[in-house]
């Protein structure tokens, strides 16, 4: 049945050589990127690959994930079958049929069942994509073409084996239940017809296989069958709560305005993406109609790399700009500025693509190399640099929040904790109430704490997420020096942004602090009995908790605030539809707090509506930005009767 | 062709307090900034540089620590920065200051033809708005104050037409070059320095000109050459007015009190 090896061998060999060459060309493009360490912690990397690629752990989070798991494992099993198909096509002697029947038989069963499952799964996937596409633009020719070829490949497999059985040529037909059933249907056909079906299916199988390795894998999103497995190996282990350190020296350039200014891992990510669209389905910017689609950003990087690759490899300049409105292959500035750095895209990506940090690299270029940014930011940048707070309020006002309370200055040896109040806590009139609540709680629990007062400076979080790394760097250095001089080791923060910056970003400056968010400390104090409430807080009604991105997703603090609420009110808070690691941003992260939301609808309104669906009397937060965004949103939704309270305020209520 | 931006380093006045005993500004620990109006003057010069390719010199009279502000001017795009610094210049009023600045600008004019000198309309520490006009008068340049738009600049024809922002009206004025402009904030939005420029400015040379270079009669500059002196600075005390309610904890209640008060005084009618 097999065609003459003299015809087949050159075809298959050429196809395999071409396959290797096109993969090599792809990976050579990746090498255009800047260096980045991704080969440390090999044990953990292999584990990640096993769990997330072969175990499909993140894929299985979604309803259709199981369907993908079936296709994935069928492909793994059929890899052997297809390898044999090609090898025996070239060297007919090298066939698995030569194995003893006790091994060959079960192998055939595996191939048979895997093919049947893959066929079913491919058909289900096609129907699913028709009826419920993974995202509205998901009904692409590319996707259906790939699924059709998978289905055809499986159909051809059955055609080959069923005719073989029907013709009585199979040695171990009992081992192939699916093919045998099909053979029975073909049993009455005349031999010449069966012969032509057999050879037709063989050629179909061969052609589809060649299309797979020479077209689909190297040139479509189907490349992910190789790259996304590797991407799980190359994953980032740290939560996305920091940004890479940048060195400032004459003659350097900053950020990324061309693909070769991204790292090789950034470029590799673009080849690992299979456009599943999960990132775009969780992106607060995209959902609210802003021109940011994380999936598209990754795809544009890939297109850009392909279009500019040859020129860049020869030391030339990129023809298609990475940043701009040039269309395919370029990321629009509005998209770059729309990101709230909430990290939902990275949390959901089944194969650990890192969308958000790439946008920050592009922001770094825009701010630092071109001084090009939304005009609202000019004031912010000047205020941060001159007065070390976002509003440009005189630093001497920093200690005004405690005019009605006696507060110690921080002194190493005399006070245990530094209470790093933060800009919002010191200047924003609503957040000042939270600061007072935290101070009251600390005093009630007998904590030894002090503040930096007028000497406190902004942590610089917004600057770093907005790409103004140069000014962030200077502020971070000043803060680190101040903390070291003062002998600060333990810090309490009431803002997740200060919390994350002091804990994670300052580590790059050699400062290892024990930073504790107020919700964690209060939780500890309540659990240990050091803080005793005078009364249960009963007047807050139905209470729903909102996870701040920089506390939850970026630092995995989920239970402490919930436990605090449960202890103070006697019942656990209600959950919104999206919570914990799937929580939805308030819209103020990534420096968006200081930007107008001109495009699309408002992110905070989306979140407030989600909260209102739980019919709450109180929305509980643990971040000053979330406080502002949700309070504003509730006012806009005419739901002013619903209060927003910080966890500290809830607890302080119980101390009255 | 040269355009000169006159800039001044001033204390960040939002952070300045007055010593109640001595009635002087408490300047200790107060950061210095480029006078906000001057940032617009410099920006206008830089815009003209972008348009005509002329050179921009930033010039300032001040103590040696004003170097930081000169570096900022360089980081934004000024081609050279000249700091006029000498003990003999210290304690100057606007008359003596404009004399030193005018002399320095005249010296610059010996090297290169000057088209324009642009100043901020006033400084936020002195608030006199006199230095710009003083320089124009001494140099015999056309004097165009309170400019909020350059309507037309004809370098060949050596004419400029500007719009002045006056109270309740605009005035369009045409004058021959060289001219001195003082500008208001509305004229432009200052740019932000790019990082490579900042790094360059950090090590660039600031030209220091003292009186040996300017050769001015010591009795006509500095404290000695200043006929005006400040006898007292004070914050006027609030003698009337009151706080109504608690706007932070009960904004609705406080607003109610305010409305009642306004109705009572018949400042508001139903």
C-alpha cells in the first residue's frame, strides 16, 4: 500500500529539512532580543513544564480546557505514530510493525483511541468556536484551518487502518477498535475501491503531515505546540510586582521602541502565543473599550519581529516601528497608556506569556527617550520630582494628618515599626481617615511605632509603572538611603502600592525590609489576641470585599483582609463575581490614577456595578486608590448610600 | 542667530514659611526650582529653536547653587547656560539686577546677533515683573510684556507680532527685532526633559561669569546699586471669616450651613 520509497523518501526528507530550517530561522529571530536569565532553577523549571505544559494545569481552569488536554495528549501519543509514518516512508524496514505483537498491539490501540479522541475534540472545538468563540474576533480562517487539518489528519489515519483491516492485511487488527469498526462498514466494498481509498488516505495523511510541519507549525499560531511547552519551562517565577532595573549611563538608550530592545524572552513569548484570547477577556482596559488588547500586543510584537527581523539581523534599522499607529506590527500609544498593570493577563495566560512588562518597557521608551506621554502626567512627574508626592502639596503638610493625635517620630531602638503613611494617607482627606484608623488600632494593640513625618517621601510606585524609571530610580535611592540611615527594618504600610514597592522594588537597591500591609498586621493582632475589639461591628450591613491588584494578584495577600473583616463583623465578606486572583482592577493601578480615562467606558463603573450586584451596604477595600475609584464610581451610579470602608476603619469601629 | 531665555532659580514658595519673629523668609531646607514663568519663557525659546534652528542661551543671575537650574535648562534643550555669579551682584533689587543681565546680554550680542530675549512675566519670589522691562529699556530692545502668543516672527524682515494678554482683552502688537518678551503661563506647555539630555546636562559646562568679565562699576550693582530695600515681610492675619461645620465628616451638613449663611446674608436668593 505504501508508495515507492524512491518517491516518498526525497519528499519526506526535504520536508523534514525544511521544517528544521524554518524553526531555526524562527529561533534566530528570537536571538535578536536582549539578554535575560531564564535558565536558573532548572528543577523548578522542569516541574513547571510538567505541571503546566504536560499537565495543562492553567488550561484546565477554563471549561473547554479539557478539550484542549485531549488534543494535546493525543498529539503527544500520535507524535510517535507520525514519526513512524515518516521514517517507514523513507526506510520501509524501520516500521513499528516489526515489534513483537505484545508491544505493537497496545501501541496501535493507543494510536487508534488517541486519533478518535483527537478527531472528536477537533470537531467539538470547531463547533465551539462557531457557537461560543473564545473571543468575538476568534472565528478566524487560521483557527478553522488548523482544526480542519487536525480532523483530516485523524480521518486519514482511520482511512489507512480501516482499509488495511478490510483488506485483511493488518496483522493485529483486534488491537484497533475504532479502525476495526470502520473496517466493518467497508467490508462489502470491492478490493480495488478499498485499494484506492487506502492509497488516497495515505497521501492525504502524508500531505496533511507535510502541511503541519512545513506550514502550520512554523508559520501559524500552531507553532505554540512547541514554543508554549518551552515557555512553561522559561516561565517567570516571581509575581509581576516589580519591573526590571535600568542602568543610567551616557550613551545608553532606555525602554523598548524596537523589537531588538526587548529581551529574547519577550520575543519568544510572541511565538508561544496561540491567540487563545484569555488575556483579552480579563483585561480591564480592553473590556471597557480602550484600544488595548494584550493578545494583539503580543501578536504585533511577533509581526514586527518577522517584518524587521531580516533587516535587524544585518545590522540595519527596523522599517516597521514597534510603537505607533502604523497598524499591524505596531502597538498604539493609546494602548500602551491604557494598561493598569493589574496583572490579570499574566495571571490567566495558560503558558506564562508576560504581556504587562512589555508595555512598561514601551512606556519607558516614550517617557525617557521621547518625553512623550499624556499631558496630565507632566504635572505628576514634576510634582513627584520636586515635592515627592503626586499632588505637589508642600512636604511640610505631610504630618498634618495627626494633628489630633500624638505620634512618635520613628527612632531605631525606641520604636519597633515604621508606619510608612504614604502620600494618599498623608494628603488625601478620605485616606487620612484610614490613617487615623490604623494609628488608633496600633495604639490599641500596644504596638511600638513611629513615623518619618515631614521626612517621608513618596515611594515612587506610579513613576515606575508609568515608565519614568529615571526619576523612580532617584527617589528609590533617596528612600533606601533614608531607611538605612534611620535603621528601619520593619515597616507597616496602609497602601498596597507602597507595600509592594518597598518590599519588592527596593530589593533591587539592596534593601531587605520586613514590610507588612496593615490588613496583615491587624489580622495577626486579632488572631493572637493582642488586639481585642470592644464590640462586634454590626452596622455595616452586607459587606463585599474588593481585592486590590497590588495586594492580591501581585503579592498574594487574600486571606488576611477577609479574616479581619470576618473577625470584626462576625461574618465573612461577600465575594463579587470576580475575586481573589481573578479580581478586577479598580482602574487606578499602573499610574492610571493620575490619568484621565478619555477612551471607552470607566473601569471603576464596571467594578462598582459588579459590587452592586451583590446588593451590599458596604464595599470594603484595603487600598487608597481603590477607595477613591470605588467611591467615585458609587457616586456616578447613584448608589451613594453604599459606603466604602477600609478594613482598618471596620476594625476601628469595633474599638469605639 | 541667538535667542536668550532669562531664567531664575527661586525657592519653591509653596513650601516657604515666614519667620514670625524676624519677618523674613525661612529658606532652610526649602528646595529650589526654576521660576515657573521662566519655564514658559525657556519653552518658547526652545520652540523657536525647533522652528528656526537658532541657538538658545539660558542666562541667570544668582548664587553658585543656581547651577542646578542651569542644568535643567540644558537638559530641556538650551545650547548654552551662563550663570552670572559674583558676591558683588548679591542683594540686588530689580534695577541692579536688570543692569547685570542687560550687560551680559549685550556681551552675548557681541558674539552672535540676538533676535529675541524672553523672560517670564515675573518671578514667584519677588513678584515685581520689573526685571524684563528693565533689561529691554537698558538694551533699547522692543518691549513686549505679558505675551500669550507669538503671532508671527519674521527673522528676515526682523519683525515680530505678538498677542498680549491684558485684563479682559487681548492686544496684538507688532515691533521690530531685537525684542524682549515677557510671557504668561498660557503661552505654551513646557516640555519634559529626555533622559539622555538629562545625563548630558549633568556633566555639561555651565559658564560662570563674574564681574571681572562684565566689568561693571561696583557701586551700581548688588546691594550698593540698589535703591530699594525690603523693610518687612509678613503674612496678613485673617481677621474675619469662620469655619462652617465639618466638611470632611459631614460634607452635606457643612454645605447646608453654608447655604443658610449665604441666604441669611442675602448673598444668595431662592
